C-alpha cells in the first residue's frame, strides 16, 4: 500500500470520526433543546392554570359584590321611608288621643259629636295612607308579651288575663315592611303565683 493511500485512509477515518462526533453533539443538543422546551411548556401550562384560577376567583368575588349591592339597594328602597314614618307617628298618636278625649262627652252636644266624627275620619284616612306604604299598627291587647315588638311599662294583677299577656296598650307600635319602627308600650298581666318581692329586703 502506498503512502498516498495510507494518507487517504487516515483522512477518511478522521472525516468519519468528525462526522460521528458532530452527530453525537447534534443529538445531545437536540435532547437538551427538547428538555428545555418541555420545561418551558410545563411552566407555561402552570401559569395558564394559575391565571384561570385567578380569573375564576375574580368572577366569584364580582358576583358576591354584585349580590351584596343588589341587597343593599333593595333594603334602601324598602326602608327609605323609615325616618319619614317615625316623624308621622306622633300625628297618629295625637289624632287617637283627640278621639279618646271625646269619649263620654256625648251629652255635651252635637259639636263634640261632630268634632269626634271629623277626627275619626282624619285618623282613618291617615292610617289608610300609612297602610299603602306597608306601615302596620301594633295594638297587641290580649296577645302574649313579645319583647321583640313590645316594651313593658308595668305589670299589674289581672285575674281574668293570661299571665304575661298584654292587658293594656299605653302607646301603639308600628312596623314598616314587617321591620319594627317603634315598639308598642304595654302593660302586662302579672302571674298570681309569681315570686313575691320581700319588702324588708
């Protein structure tokens, strides 16, 4: 074999080795790229999932805020008249007192009867007007005492009444849309067998 042939064989071997090394490097680089690409994909998917969760939480919060706002607006509409109603209640009280003051004075003449009739009509119109706005009167005579709607002024012996029931109303109460505006001031029947107060104590 000549020197030229030996040289050619060596060159071919070197070229082949270089090609194999390049191929190996390429495979290694390709594997590294795939691995890096896989890591990036995982990161992106994690971020997408996180953003989706944040979006769902934000939507839920917005719905809660909207619901609360709707409830607040509904309450504001429903009870906007409460202060106005409180201001009108003394008018109803005065009209009722005027009617009561004419009782037993029928013999005083036609003038008293006419005044009573006029006041009763005014009171009736006034109460009907309040009723149109869901204002209801509490006149709980004979009903059990309810601390949620009644204010006890005193307790009296009342043998004919149930213990802890209302025997008299000092001032009528009122509700607006079933919410208490003013409690009824009441007198309650005392239980006959209730505990006696020791006067010496």
